């Protein structure tokens, strides 16, 4: 087995710091600093100047044991930003070292953030830590999705070995709205348990925060039916927070279900009609 210290010595340590500001009627990237292989190449405004789209690039295309990626974003008062990725994230098998990604989003008063990465494929034997923190000022809103594919089902691979640790925190005006911790061990009983993943290989979580969900919007989200036969799903609303859950075997079906929820939730939380990022179709 390769020594952990040797693996860490050759691992990627990357950081991306972004700042968005409202200038006139538009949102611009006012600060962009990177170290290592993390980039946002340019600001995109396919929906008009008020909202800035940013595609987060990780040129190695995969995350291996010992890698650490830190993404830190500050969105100023009244600014609007949407983030996605050019393709699925890949978490490779590790010989022992953990791989880690931390995402921190801070949104000023009246600002909005949409964190919409494409799915994360967790290879058999991966050892991964994913931590997302969202800090919302009073009057700020957030909408995000996280989709995990455990193993590569199309290749007959399951998540039989390895470890996945998950943490998500959302705070509004300094008060906790959502705090979740998860630990999935490869080959564990949790993967098949009805109180765990119930034998499914794809799980997706949709979170929207900062406003109460109107009853008609909640009803429309509950009426959204997955295109994947046998998938399990559900939505709920709490004060200032919407939560959606999906379990299935198809990342494409999970995305289609999210898009249906997004179609309903985006006008409520972001104040805009849904526009699917063009990069999703490439």
C-alpha cells in the first residue's frame, strides 16, 4: 500500500475565492483569487446583467485521496449569482488518505445564491469529505442541490469499500436553519436499510432557504413525479426552509426531478423564472 504521507505530498491543494457585487443594475465578479487547479474563467450573464452565472472548473476533473478543494464565495447586498460545474464530479478510489471539499457561501442582504453543481460520482473505495456552509444575511435567499452517485452502476460497480462524510449547515441572520451530518461506509448495512438508502445508488437533496414556502408552491412540488420507475421522493417545508429528497438509480432522473422543483421554487426564492444552464446540455 502506498504510504499516506507520500500520497499527501503529491495531492492537489486548491482554493478559489470569489466576491460578487451589485454595480448599478448588474452583478459582477469583483474579486477572483485562486491557488491550484480551481478556476472561474469569466462571468456569464445569459439571463441579463442582474444575475451572474459562474462555472466552477477543476481541471484535473477528479478528486483523489489527499486532495483538498476550498471554495469561498461572498455575494454582496443585492447581488445575484448562480454556480454550476461543467460536468459530473468524480471522487476516485483512495489508498488511505481522505479527499476533502469545503464550500462556503456568504450572501448579503437582498442577495441570492444558487449552488447547482452537477452530480458527484463516488467511486468504490473513495474516502471523501464534503462540507457545505451557507451564511445568509436577513433578506438573503439560497437554492441548492446535491446529488450523489455511489459507485458506477453502469459499470456494475457498487460502493462496497470506502467512506463518505457529509456536512451541510445553513444559517439565516446568524441563526441555524439546517444542520445535517452523514456518514456512509462502503458495504455497510445503511446502504440497504429502509431508514438509510434503501438499496438505491443515487441520492439527491434540494434545499431552499430564506423565505417561507407558499402552500401552492409546496403542493406543486409534491405533485412533481419522477421519470424513474420505483424511485422514492418527498418534500417538506419548515420555517424559512424547503427540503426535497430523492432516492433512485438514475442521476439523469434525479436531475429531471430537481428541474421540476426548481421550476416552481426559483420564482419564489430567487424571483426569476427557471433557465437551465447551457453547460448542462453539452
